[in-house]
C-alpha cells in the first residue's frame, strides 16, 4: 500500500475552511451595536426622520426605514442598519 501523496491531501484545507464558515455563522448571528452609542443613534435617527428616510409608526411602535421597507423597534438597530445600508449604497455607486 502506498502512502498518500501530500500534495493531494486536502484535510488541512478542509479544516480551515470549515472553521472559517463556523466563524462567519457566529458573526452573522450576533447583532453588534457597540460602535453606535445611544446618543449617536438618536441623532442619526432624528436626522433620518427630518429627511424623510425614516417614518415613525406610533400605533405599532416601530420606525420604518422607507428606502428598504425594514421596520425596527430599536433606535440603535435602525441606526446600525442605516449606516450599513448607506455604506452599501455608496459602494454600489462607486462601482457603477
């Protein structure tokens, strides 16, 4: 019986790939709002309301991000979402 060819051995590659996928899943499951404090979030959302980007729906106690249609019950989550949405939109304009 011959020894396996080390060039064809992909076990380490598979293990690294699997570990990376687990890390990505873990990161995607977490909601990180550490970079936006409450005061910053309130200012950003107030600006968005003033500009018509966010509409408060008092009856449902939610804030609707009008360009995306997403609804939020947390000011911080909305602020983080809007930052990401704006960054993605701006990146799309640069590549267009």
